[in-house]
């Protein structure tokens, strides 16, 4: 990321919500702002150490078949992607972060959580376009026993498709653990079974198809699920018997470079953000999804304060 992006981030979050002084508890010191804290928490992962290597880009075949599948059904499932990152250690790092009572999205302080998307460059270039961009929207999940993934939704809706159903933007979802109906996997309504796919939503309160057409997408750690941002999808509930490992996963969003940006700024997928830029981007995700998770005020205040602190570092106030 370049300074131009950092300035845009700071501008977008220039207004802090006024709050009373809070007891910030474990957020009251600056430990989360140091590389040392995160290295100690997950010493097997990297921060600003990895250099993107084109040799790590995964080679995929059957692009015509993949494109046709994506246009017809709205999704792809690429198995055994053979990522050149330690998937098991990334999974463990999220468990450690959750045990520290922080949202799993903090895993994006580590290089590996950015490097993994770079390795999909060939596939994304073929499906989007050569100079595709990364949206500053990402998340990580740790779905434990009795918990659920996100409820049924469309990421951006019909505006994310061309008239011929080709995608303008995509969501990429990567499980770091096994994802099954027992511990929560993705469920979709295939595009060709969706009565409102790439059409005006006349009654969004109704299920847009037949329940019998719902498709579960169980996946192994390191698989890649990719879908258009019009696809109707959700994460199921995990069983409550205590016998299943948590479902741990991450997601990214990307768009074509030859259309109007879907966000106020875009990221270059081949550039590794600095540590401080990652904290700003993570703070943005916390603020963006607070309405869904009901994050405590101390965490929301921390995220707002860090963006303000970053502004001051750039001498913007």
C-alpha cells in the first residue's frame, strides 16, 4: 500500500465518536500496537518478513470450465490448492487470538494472511482481469460449538454482475480447518436456482428459490471457495455436542480494475501492507462489523483511537 491509500483511510475515518472515558482493560496499554506482542503470541508466523514471490503463484487449469461454472452457478470450489503458507499454524494463530479475547480478524497482522491471497493471482486474473484490485474488506471466523456463521445474504447484490452474469467482483473464502455441516460450512443457493439472481429484488424477505435446491459446500483446510457477490449464501450452525473442532476460515474481496471502485479506495493485491497499515485496516473491519457482532465499547473505542493515532502520525491533524 502507498501513502495515498493511508491518507484515504485516515480521511474516511476522520470523525471519532465521542465517548466517555472507558475502562479499556487489556486494551488500555499500547501492547497491541507493537510487533513484539504479536510475535510473542504466534512466534511461528511473520510480520514484515515475507517477500512476495511469483514462484508461489498457484497454477490452475480449466479456466474456460471454471468461468462457465461461475457464470452458471455463481461459485467455484477449488480443492487441494497447495498454498505455500503454513495453513495449520495460521489456524492455530486464530485460536490463540480468540483465546486472548480478541476478534480473529487480528490475524491479519501476520504476513501469511496477506501472502495467501497473492498466490491466487493467476486464477483471479483469468476470472476478473489482469490488473484486478483487492477491496479493503476482509474477515476471519472462529465458529465454535453451538455458534453460527453469517446469516443468509448477498455480498453486494446485482450491481456486482454484468448483464451476462460475468462477475465485476468476487469473494474468496478459504477454510483453515475442515468445514463440514457438523462444524459449520458454507451453504448456497446456486445461481441457476435463484429466482432473483441478477434481477431486481422485488421481495427480499422471501427465500429466493426452493429449499430443496440448497447446496452444502463442505471443504478441507486450504481449499478455495469463490463466489460472485450476488450469490445467496450463508454459514451454517455448528453442532452443540462438543465433538467438533471450530470452523476457522478467512475471506477476501476483489474487483475488476476497469470498473468504478466498490469502496472509497482499493488495495494492490501484490503489495504487502506495513504493520501499521494492517492495524488501520483491521480497525476498519472492527468498526464495519460491530453491528453484527456487538463488540464491546472498549474494542470499538480502541479501533477508533488507533485510526486517529495513525492520522496524527501522518500529521493529518
